[in-house]
């Protein structure tokens, strides 16, 4: 289950995080995005205190999506030390995503 937290800006979220941040760029109307929710729940459990998982609705925050060149949904971006480290586009299984993240975290 996602925990909601307020930040003044996306930059603040990245700057204040002591862990790498996995950002899920999604839209409510996107079917594959909805299918990624349980995958992200599994990823969050697997990495517990080593990774922060954040969801950003591209319809509510189009400027953030544009800034990060989000052209397809779902798109995940792993940020390390506030900078993009890896981009994942499209659907992934929890096993695939966990395997890829293990080498990056």
C-alpha cells in the first residue's frame, strides 16, 4: 500500500530522500498502469527501507512528465542522488523488475 506524503516540489522529494527513488509515471485511465500497482507493491516489500516508491499521475502533473520526457505509460524512472539512473518503459513482472533493481541499488 502506498503512503501519501506532501512535498513542495518533485525536486524536494528527490533531494530529501536518503534512498533511491523509483517513480511510477502513470495515468488513471491507463490499463497497464493499473496492472503495475501489485508489481510495485511487491517491489516495495522486497526493498523495504532501501528504496522509496512514488507514483506520479501524468494527468495531474504534466510538467513533471514533460520534464522527464514521459512518452509512454507506464514508465518507471529510478533516481539515485536526485538524478535519473535507469528508465523502465512498459509492463514488467515483479521478478523482472526486482532482478533489474537489485543490480542498481
